[in-house]
C-alpha cells in the first residue's frame, strides 16, 4: 500500500474533524445543527474528486466528529443513522451530478456551477430533513423546533458547500504560477476592502447591520469580475471567515446569525455565478479569437492557392511558346547542319527545362486542387451560428442587423467546419461592405440553410445596392473586384472551398433591392454537383 493511499484518508479525516470543531457554533441542543457547516463542503469536494467509492470514509468522518466534539449528547444509534444519512445522500448526489447530469468538476462552465449549487440545495435539504427528523424521532430534539432546526441545518450545509466545494475544486485544478505584482496588489486590495466592509457592517453599533450588509457585494463583484471564478471562491472564503469572526465578536443570538448566513448564502451564490460567467466569457472570447486566427490562416492558404492557380495559368502559355520556338530553332538548325551539334544540344536542354517548368506548374495546380478536407458531421444551424459569432462585432459596429433562419430539422453535413465557415464569413463580409454603401434605414444581412434534393442549400442575402453588371460577368474569377483596397479573391476562394466539398456556388439574384448568394453542399461526400 502506497504512502499516499494512507495519508489521503487520514488528512481528510483530520480536516473534517477540524472544520467541524471550528464551525460548531450556535448549535441547537448541542447537536451538529449550526448555521455554518464547512465539513459538508469538504465531503462534497472529496467525493467529486475521488469518487463515490470513498463514501464510507465520509460516514466514518461524520461519526468520528460526533464522538470527539459532541460526546455528551451523542448516542450510538442516532449518530450512526445521521452519519449514514450525510454520507449516503451526498454520495448519491455526487453520483447523480457526475453521471446522468454530466457535471465537470473543473467548473469551467456556468452550467456546471449552477448545477452544483442547485444539486447542493436539493441534496442538503433532504439531508437536513432526515438529520433533524432522526433526533426528533429519538427524543433528543423537541418536535416544535423541527422547522427552525431544519432551516438552520440546511443553511449551514448549503453555505458550507457554496464556500468550500468550489474553492477545493478550483484548488484541485490549480496550476501554480507566479502572479504579476499588479494582480497581487489588486487581490490584496480586494481583501482589505472585504475587511473594511465587514467592519462597516458590524463595527458601527448604531447602524442597522442588515441594511448595511449589501456593502459586501462591492468587493465580491469586484473580485468576480476581475478574476473570474478563482476570484469569486477566494472572496467567498474571505468574506465568510470575516463574517463569522465579526458575528462571534459582536455576540449575536442564534436566530440573527442564521439570518446573516442566509444573506451570505445569497451573496456567495451570486458571486459564484458571476465569476463563472466571466470566466466562461473569457474562454469563449479566447476560443473565438483562436478561430479567427484559424480562419485567417485558411484564408491565407486559399489566397495563396488562388494566386498560384492564376500565375500557373498565365505562365503556362509563355512556357508553351518557348517550347514551340525552341523546336523551331531545332528544325532550322537541322536544315543547316554545319557545326550544329552544340546548338542542337543547347536547344534540347532548353526544351527539357521548359518541359520541366510545365511539369512544375502542372503539379502545383494538382496540389491546389487536392481534396484536403477534415470532415466532421456538423448541423447547418451550427455552421451559421459560428459564422455569425465571428462577424457579429463588426456588424454591430456598422449598425447592421444580422438575422438567421436555418432549418433546424436539416440533417448534419459532412464538411470541413472551418472551410465552410470561411465561405459564410466571406459572403457575410461582402454583404456588410455592400450595406455600408446602401442608403437603408434598417440595413440587414440574412442567412438561411434548407435541405434540398440530398443537399443543404445555404443563402446569404442583403438589402444592399446590388452588384455592377461588369463585375457580375466575372464574379468568381480571381482578381475581380470593385473595391479600391480589395484583391478580388474572396468569391474565388469561396468557389474553391465549395467545389472542394463537391458543391456549387452561384449568384441567386442582384439588383437595387439587394443581393443573394447561394451555395449547395451534398449530404453524401462522394457525390458532386
């Protein structure tokens, strides 16, 4: 047996008993019915990280704490039943959260934080009812106090889970790194602000503490917005610790302490939700930026391909002419064979080199036309949503409304997600450029996707001024543009990417009332339009 397998349970037991001891305040009938119960948060975090196979250890910890801390009032049967209730229900809650509901203990999504808190609210309420009910049944608690005791126990467990469990889960995935002096100073200032606000709430004796309690929202919001979930869990711990110290120093009665803990619970849940939303938003923005970089990379590759294709087309004709002239020179020299050996050899090499150049051009064009796709099954609605997310900031800046109406029942497409997004983004940006020139009170760009004869037809429409006839005739050719700063390769790139998927792209309509582009992608990648 490894040392870790021995130390880990021992550390958990010691931590559980220690937290139970320091939080054993304002209890009812000297039972573990308190308005602050961090062992519940420790148990939840331990089971979430290590798995429900450790549920018996939670049972042992609860039983051990009862006999070490509450010996005068502890009897064997109620202690065993209540310890089994705590371990069993929190083990069941962890199982439900992890398996059917898919909780990610990294808490990287707002969904996971909300799921943890809602599950904790339901689970701790069930534990509270059974825990208090057990002592009422065995005559150790007056039935008239059942409601008050259940409320206090539920608030205590809930605030314990809200403060301790996210803190321990964040600490579990924490990667040590030295923070910048500026961030360290800001975090220290937030801690001082928490202490100051707690002093203002409880230090001014003439003030109504309940009315001033909302001052604590200021540092909590500050920490959550600036540092995300990491800041929220640390601020929750600091605020709860300062709050308990202040309450004990002032000497409030138990009902008042429970009321303050209920307010602290609301504050903790709000800061966790805000911190999780901020952290998730930052990760989404980073992923969006990475996708922008990826799309830009694809665009550059496609641009290089289109330019190479155009250059290959232009270079092929003079190379062929050079071959023709070289062969003509050979025939002329054949007519005058005097000392023509060296000239004939030189012309032969010229022909060989010209042929080699033609082969290089041919291989380049073959490389450009290869089907280099990373296909995956993607819903058409998702392709449109991702493309809109990429251009939404630009559209908002220009004051142009984006609309999407994809057929959500359309089947998934086997496509290269990034390349199809690039097509949509290019078409949308062309539409945005057109809308800038339009004199419209309500400029808009609309996207749709509908199934049609074994394929999905995408449409990007706008209400711009339309496309000039001279441009429309050569719309999808490289270097064809009406923009002063454009290279005329956007639509050519779109055609290349669509055709690589076996599809086609076309101009559906254009005129003074707007323009519509459509492209069709087959559901069967082996088929080509």
